[in-house]
C-alpha cells in the first residue's frame, strides 16, 4: 500500500513540476513555436500524470475507469492539436526565427571580450 | 475547509472571467478575441459545474465554447481578422454603460443569498417539480423532466427559435458552394487521429441523446455534438466530402422534420382529449406515456439542432455566390 501511495505522490509531484515548467515556459519563451512546445508539455504530460496520481490515490472505481479513457483521449489528441497548430502557423507564413538566433549568437560572440 | 475551497474556486473563476473580458476588449485582433470568448465560455461552464448545474455546463461547453467559436472563425473568413480601429471616445456611451452597470449592481441587492433555502425558487416550484418527477414521470434526471415535460411549451418555442435561426441564415447567406480546388491539404497525422475520434464523437452524441433521461444531456447537447463530428470531418478531410455524406439540400428538411416531430407529438395528445403536449395520453400507462413523449420530443430537438448547426456551418464556410 505504501508503495502505491508513494507512486501516487511521485506522479502528482512530477505532474506539478511539469505544469509549472509549462506555465513558466509559456510566459518566458521568446516566440510562438517555443511557447507552443512549453504549452504542449502541460497538456500531454502533466495532466495525464496528475490524473494517474489521483487514480492511484483514490483506488480503482468506476470513476477511475472513466478517467483512464480521458487520459487516452488526452494523450492522443493534445499532441495532434499541437501539431495542427504548429502546421497552421507554418502555413500562415510564420517562420521560426532561426536566422535571428544565429544572428544573436554571432552578436554574442562578437561582444565577448577577447 | 470545503466551504473555503469552494469560495476560492469561485473567486478564481470569476476573476478569470473579468480578466478575459478586459483582454478581449483591448485586443483589436478578432481571432484573438474569438479565442478569448471561447475560453470565457469554458470558464462559465466550470462555474455552472461548480453550482451542480451539469446540464447547463454541458450545453455551455458544447454550444458556447465549441460551436460558437467555429462559427465566429468561419465568419471571420468572410470579414477579415482585424478590427477597424476608431479612436473616437464617446462620453455619452460611457455614461450609459456606467448607468446600466450601476443599475444591474443595484438590482443584485434584491437577490436572495446564493443557496438560501428560503428563497422563492426553493419554496414554491422546485420542491413540486422534484416530487412530481418521481411520481408522474419516474426518470432520475429532474432537469430533463422539467425541460421536456413540465415546460414542454417553452422547449417547443426554443426548438422553433433554433429552426428559424437556421432559416434566417439560409435566407441571408444561401447554402454556399464548395470550390473543388480549395480543399485543405491532406495531413496524415490529423487524418489518422481524427478518424477514430469522429467515431467516438458520434457514439458519444447518441449516448447523450438517449441517456438524457438518466444523466446530464439531452437533445440540444446531442445535436451540437453530432454536428461537431461532421464539422471536424469537413475541417480535416474537406467540405466537399462532407457534402457528399450529408447534402446541404436535405438539411433544412431535416431541421423542419425535427420541429415537426415535436409538434406532432403534441398534437397526438390532442387526439385523446388531453391538453397539447400532455404525454400521459400517448400510452395506456401515464408513466410510460411520459417516457415515450420525452423520447420523441428529445429526438425532435436533437434532429432540429443538429441540422441547423450543420446548415449554419455550411452557409458560413462555403463560398457564397451572392457576394
């Protein structure tokens, strides 16, 4: 029993950490694609982990069977949604600013004291 | 502890609503505003869920967040994504808004406290409905009993309103046509994932339709869910294929058929010398008569809503000939 309880705590903790990472990433990352990446971590990893943690904590009931179905749908659908969003952005002409990053690196290298 | 938690959740959700409204007013990108209103609907659905109004929350999530957002996005394709900014500030407008807001806030002072057992709602009609549902209709979900039987007139009116909204859009925009070339590019990931999900959505729609007597759900929600499966199909696979499955021409007929089923169910009880929409007449046993009546009426509502929603989607997303 204590193993299950520990496992549940572990899932909840990791899920919480991923939620927090996603939120920070959504606020702090520089452009659309990186922010989308951060948001998708929350959707496809943190939420299922939190639900698994709750299921382990409360024991297996009819409700947890429903929750497992929700997890399956989430795990399948949220990466797909992220993919569709990303594709739509790319088709809409929103290019990832790789150029700027290289430029930034070059600038940084130039700034470094020799 | 639980009380405080409830309060915390309510305050959080309501504050979120206010923030979303301010963000939606501030942006001049109409896509962003549409998405914000979708989020607004979802948060409202959560609030309803917190108030234990599961049926209302369900409708809000399906209609407000799902269908309205798709419609607004389709409409934006016709209008363009940015607002024409006019920096004209009207003092009169501000005055009217402040006055209306103050009047509304003043009005809330007369409200009974939330959950007050002595308020008028809880003293007169609600206990009667709860008791009569057990005695006369014998289904677990009181909301469905009230919606389909006790206030069948109102629901009939609502169904007619939905139908006439579809007819109005049809008159204004026409059915729209699909240019064969303008199909979305075939995307393998989306196609593979969406195929089984559409099947699940359709099954869920049927479940919501026929399980409305026992749990949350009913014709309105089921119609929207069923239509959303077709909308999803047309977004991913292309609208011309959807129009082969359900041609636009039969949709107005289906919507009219839904209203007709509702009306005929009402008229049938007139034949047996009972009032309009009194389902007791439909069977020798009044309780099973109520069950039959509710089933038929919900089927009519579901059909009308499904056909109207899909019709409006076709009208907005198709290429219009009378542009």
